[in-house]
C-alpha cells in the first residue's frame, strides 16, 4: 500500500463511508474527468469531492490529504493514457478470471456518475441514443444522486451482468475516451500527413487506419 493510499484511508475513517468504497468512488470520479469532453480543473472537482466529507484537522492534514488525492488523480490518468492492452479499472479484479464484486463496481460507477455531473459536456452523449449505449453499462450500477429515482435493474440483474462488464468495461472506457478525443481534435488542412499504419493523431494508441482513418 502506498503512503498516499494510507493517508486517504486514514482520512476516510472519519467518514461513514467505507474506505474501500471511497477510494473506488474516487477512481471512478477521476476516470470521468480523464475520458470526458472537457477539462475540469482540480480546484473545481476537489471542492465538490470534499464538500460533504469530514473537515481537516489542521493545515498539515489538509496538505497531506489534498496531496494524496492529487497523486491518486495522476495515477488514474496515467493508467488511462498508458498501453490500452494493460488498462483495467480498479473496480475489477486484476485477473479477469476472478469473480467481480457488485459492491466494488457500484462504488466505482457512482464516482464516475458524480464526475460526469460536474461537466455538462456529457449531455450530448447522454441524449444521443446510439452514443448513450457506451454509458449504459456503467450508469446501470450507479445510484442516482436523486434518491427518489430507483435503479433500473435489481441487484440480481446487476450481478448477472457482471461477467460482461468484467470482459468489456476497460474497452468501453477507452472507446468513450477516443470518441471525445476525435471530436476535440478533428483533422485539419495543416495537420501533418499521417500514414495508414502510423499511430493515430488523436492519441488513442491505435493505428490511424483503425481509428480516425476508418471514417
């Protein structure tokens, strides 16, 4: 366990939320920013995250906790932008043959949903029926912030869907990321010429012919 994780676990002990769940929610939260349409500044998401949590004991505590949160944020983004074949969300077991926990996936998905809520840029994807299919497998596991809105699926149905999520969640996340990157970085007349077998200019890690060049 890293020192930053120890700091965060200690901080979350003062919260009614389980420390494991809190860390997973934080990872989901950061994932939404890492693959989303707009850059959300740390000052904005940090304030939103800490708003309903226990106050800091003193200035040193504040520095230690915020520093640990930033370290976890950078770690999540680094993994998202690393080799696609090595990416795996923290809510899933490292070994894909092991069973998936509904509680871990739900905590992560809730954090992802909360991150989405800070960026209105997600609205077009939510309102586009075809594009929304990317989000559906994630949001199915997130409890709505509005408590009066029940989950669409029962816990048993969500459990039954975990095997598919285990196999495809990483791919779904990277596909959402690439979709936004394509929209943010369209080809221009001044862009350097890219060969069909060269890495795509959008940063997806795929060959151009299998990414933006496929359209």
